[in-house]
């Protein structure tokens, strides 16, 4: 059990809302959340459909452990076909919305079609209704959140919404829930806005039960909590510094992509690091970081709650930004900082606030700005094009202005909202786009961490660190230390991480638990909660099935193995400093072995035996 | 010896483990909406504050109850609801100055913290020590200790 067994189906075109029973057979094969919702998507849409057209669907899905007391058990994912990549999109978010949805009695919501006018979905337990959103269309996520709380006079309402960037067609718009948690990548927010769905507001009071063996479940939950508390990363590093604990570490190992990935070390890294967020500012004596914060049921609490110095140029005339909000996480700090060459912590925090306020992905945004800065310095872009902004590397002013323009979908912001691939193609330099399958890669340079090259190249949602985080092994030694500069053995490592991650992403738990937990820690929690026998081996198999299902969708969408590659820069321009000096990505040495381990043909297609073994039709 | 819930908001991360533990202990469901302890988020200030019944010695709720459905547990000091006697009139929810007694529309009775009979689930579940269960006469002990620690060596106090 643990699943509620109920799916909410919302036909936006006709305004019809219905409930239906969860397909239990699929739940046994795909668990929940990422896996199960992808199965629904694959069964229900043509992979070749227009991501922003009527035919695409958008699914918000919880996992079986979402809403329970299992540590970090509050996750949900947004699954759809991505307008940025043309691949399957699956963006995972924490905060409190996922648990609230489960508490209201729903495993997932499937949105279809497009509403003739802007609407939001209000869910109060088993009651769901579409209400007019004309008054909040054209406003930010933060305004929408406030408006909905006032409109329904319910401070306990949990809200997920899209901002103005999504409405304006920014291709990497996010779905933001609880003000600053994001289903961030691949433009899932763009799809939501294309359906004229402004927000989902949820209040659940039914409770999450259906635990198969409650006593054993609580034992497993408590054992899991203890492992997290006793682990140096999840018990100390993440609560104290958040994911930003990595900034100085990754810079040291020479794998911090800098200035649109021209370099692998950033001289300003320490100024934008997790440590720097603790330092009192000279101006007002307060640190950037106010406190750490936990998502629903999370006993790690890596979240950052920050302020910007009131006297900083970005906010001195804007008191609305003087309060606390979601602060910098590592990927955001990298994209907004190292990749653009900006080392002004407050400017980065401001850009991050704006990303949350109007719902767009700071990784894709920062990487696109970095490409624009390179083009500007090459003389390809002029001030006329940028609206009078000097788009130089290191310019905090340009970063802040760019964020504001993308937020509102104005002027040059429309160009930047295309994402790096389309942006660089438009200005005649496609090679300067640091993307795979159209999605910007994040904060680990594959020249200095070889496994991440294969990770980016083969990720089913375009370049991403959260599909197989081999950094854990290559840099942190979790579960075993491997040499970051060597491609040897990385094919197997990437496959194992991909499969395990797909299972974790389908459970309702947070991937960050896997700094301390293996599937052996997770399986007892799922097994005590859910029908059926759930061991670590079965979870890995479910993960492999999900991976192949996603791959199959992409292949049918027309994204072939030829796109399992990296930007030319990573393959031909060697790292100039640090431990990786002289190295390029050895992708070609890893990819054939990876295909073989996956049971795929030499052009990256799952062979019949693999499909049969995994039960894929 | 009676013990009290001792809440230190500075340590709270807003994870709601306490609400989950409370609802599970009392309702056999993970349901923050039915928790006797609530965590408040002050977003602008970046603060999280758990809040629940302080078990007043002179309890307004107990005095207000017209049917004597609220009784003192002499062992724990908790003011407990006798469900069988409660008529759901909600007078106690009005009487409580802190709002920590609340009506439960599912059962038609009121609910409040009863210290789980002397082993509060919220305190056991809290991952950061923001909620502890300590000697009722010594709730200031840790704070005194923290101030004492700041005292410079050799300093003498004159009253």
C-alpha cells in the first residue's frame, strides 16, 4: 500500500475533472513518482507531439513514501515532454506541496489539453475544482502564492505556480512550490503555462496511512534517520553549508566550469562559497545565510534561507527583496557565479531570488547568460542587442539585469529565455552552447571529473547531474573512491548510479539521502510501507526498467544515440589549470562500454533481449 | 519528577517530523493537519517555531470545560481530554489563551497535547534537539548554562 490508489485527471480543454484508480500493475513495475508517471506519459502521448501543443500532458506525481515520516519523504515530480530538449522531462521538487497532495488523497494529477482561459486548480481533500486565474495571470509566483492564500483565507494552503517567464515562453521555466522550491529543469513550467494553468493549490487533511506494516516501517524510518544523522555529509556538511559545501572542493579539484566553460577553476570561488555565506558582511555585519531549512520530513535540512544586504545595488530601492527567502544552492551559485565570472555573493542571491520569484531554472539561465557574455566579448552581440547592457564576464549588473528581463520576458530577456542551444544557434555560434540534447549542463567539468561527461552525454533529460551523480564516488569517495581523472570503470559506475537514482526518484525520497543511504537502507522502508517484496535488487531492476523506458521515449521522439555527446569544447579544449591540466573528456572511451553494459546496440538502442528482460513492450 | 516539553526555535528547521510523529502517535496516520504540535514558518524572518500546549498549572481549558472532560494527569502534569466525556462544545478552545486546544471535526471532540503519557513522540522524532523533554523545574537550565559559559574567567559578580 502507501499509495492512495487515486489519480486525479484534469481535462483543461473542457474543464472536466475525474478520479480514477491507480494502475497497480504499473506501480509494481515502476514504483511511483518518476517511474510511474513516465509510464503513464509514455502510454498516453505520442513521443513526437509538440511539447507546447494540446497533445502533451503534464503530470504531478508523488511516490509511495511521500507524505510519510520517512526522512525526506515529501518529494513530488513534474513529468511531461520537454520543450527545451524534446525528451522526456522529469523535475523533482521538495518543499511541502507533494506531501500535501498525498495528504489530500492523491498519488498524482494528470493535466490534459489547454484551458481556454487562465485557471488554477484548487484541491481540498477529495474536492477539486478549476477556478479563474485572470487576476493572477501576468503576475509572479510570489504574488500568486500570496493572492491564493488571501483569496481562500487559508494559511495552510500549499501552492505550486508558474511565473511570468513561463507565460512569456521562456523554455527553461520551472514550477515553483512553497515560494522557493523548484521542479526546476527542462521547462516543465513552460508546459504548465502553455496549458493556461497558473497554479495548483492544495490542502490535505485526510492523512497518509495505508502502511503495510506500521511497526516495521517506524523501525526502518528510525534506523534510516540515524544513518543520516551519523554521516558526515548528511549529518554535518549539508546542514551547515548546504550543497554549497562543494564550491571550494570542486574548484580545488579543477572541475569548476568557469566563464562559459573556457576554464575549470574560478578565482572568485571562495567569495561565492558555502563558507562565504556564513561570513558577516562588511556593510551590515550580518551573514548572507540566516538559517538552514528542511523540506517536509527531512532530517538533513540542507536548504538555505538567506538575505541580501539592503544597501546592495540590486535591492537598495526595492524593500520587497529585503526579507529572507531561498538562498543559493551549489548549482545555482555556480551557474550564476563561476560560469558568468561574477563573484558578488549578493548579486547571485538576488538573481536566485528572481529565478524563484518568476520561476525559471538558474542553471539553464546562468549558462545561457555565460554564452551571451562570451558572444559579447567576441563582438557578436552588441549593446544595441542587449538593450544597452555591457554583457561582460564578471558583470554583476549584467547578471541582475538579465534575470529581470527573463523574469518578465522583456526585450533581450526573450532571447535569453530560448536557452543556450537556440540562443547560440541564433547568433551563429552553436559550438559555444554548453548543452547536451538542448539542456545546459551544471557545475561539474567533465574534464576534471570524467564520469560526469558520460553522465551528461547519456542523461535522459539532457545534461544533468541528478541522473548519475558520480561526483559522490569520484570526489567524495561514496560508496567507494574512484579516480576522477580516469575514464576506467566509469561506464559501470554511471549505469549503477543511473538505475539507483531512478528508483530513489520514484519513491518519494530525496536523492541527497544517498550520500549516506544505499538501496539497502531504502528498501526496508519501502518494503514495510508497500505491498510486495521490495529488496535492493528489485529496486535496482525497477530503476533500470525506468531508465530504458525513458530512453525508449526519447528514441521514439527522434532523439537518437548520435546525441549522446558533449559540447565540442569539452572534447577538444584541454583544461588549462589544476589537477586536470591537459585533460579533455574521454567520452569516446566510455560510451561504447556503457552501451554494452546497458544491453543496447552500438547506436544506443535497447536490444530485444534487454527489452524482454525488463518487460518492456 | 514531572518533565516539560522544552522548545528551542533557533534549532528548528521546519521539517515537521514532530507533527508527523504526533499525528501518527495519536491518529495512526501521518497527518500534520491533526497534529497537537504545530511548526510556524516566518518566511520573511527566516524563522521556524514549534508551538504546543505548555500544560498550565492553572489551566484555563480545564476550568472552562462544563462537563469536566479535561483532567490532570498527576504523574506527567498533562491536562488530558477524556474523549468519552467531551461533548465538542469548544469552550476550552476559546478559553485557551495560546490556541493550543483545537476542535477535530472528524471526531467531534477537541484535541490537545497530552505529553503522550510521559514519552512525547515529537521530542523523540525531532532531529535537531529543538524539542526536548526535560525536568519541569529546569527548563531554563540549558540557557543558563549557555550564559554561564560566556562568563569570562576570573570575573566576579556583585549583586
